[in-house]
C-alpha cells in the first residue's frame, strides 16, 4: 500500500512540475452613461453632463486560469461578468489545438456557464468558437476569436483575448 501511495505522490509531483498554467482574459468594451444610477431627489455632482456616454476597456472582467495538457488541450475556469445581483458568474472552458502553423495556433473553444437554473436547457449556456493564438512576445499571446452561443436566436461575437503561459 505504501508503494502505491508513494508512486501516486511521485506521479502527481512530476505531472505538476512539468505543468503549464495559463492566465487568460478577454478585452471588453463597456459603456457607461453619466447619471444613469441617480435616484429621484439626488443631486448630480459629476463633471460631465447627465446622459453622456463614456467608453472603457475592461481586461479583468473575464479573467481566468487554465491548465495546459500536452500542448493540445487547455481546461480551466474564468469569470464571465456579473449577473443582475452584482455577483460574478464563472465559466468552465476548454480549448483544443487543431493546427499549429508558423504564425499562429488554431484552437477550437468551448465555454460552459454551469451556474444556471436546472429547469432550462443546458445547451443555452454553451458557447463554441474558433480562435487564433499568435505569440507576441515570449509566452504572451494575442488571441482574436469568434464565439457563437448555442442559444437559439443569439448572434456570434468577435473577441480579442490575451493569455500568458507560465
């Protein structure tokens, strides 16, 4: 029994010693409207006119971490924004490398938001996509991708993601 336990510990240690962890995020463009959260009777004291739109880029809204398995697959978990109760949702994601080229790697991606009501269709919470992973510098990657929700009537979207392998 001791030999089996020692072998398992040694195997797990060697597996994590050669592990490739990856930090991922998606760049989101957010729009805020000045004064949209003012309640009746409150005084507006900001430096711009009420109703003015401001655009921001957010790189921490969809921050996540993954584990790279034998240079072909990545599995992980990432934040997917806030819900109506101002709490973060999380997606489980998987990527599979379908082609290595001289300039970029081509990946198929799948994201699944597992925090949803059990009475709804689970396929409504799956996003599938195609991604190019271009190494910009050392282990830093720029990843343009296109994802499409499996929910009926939803349109696909183009995203720019960043990742770092450590």
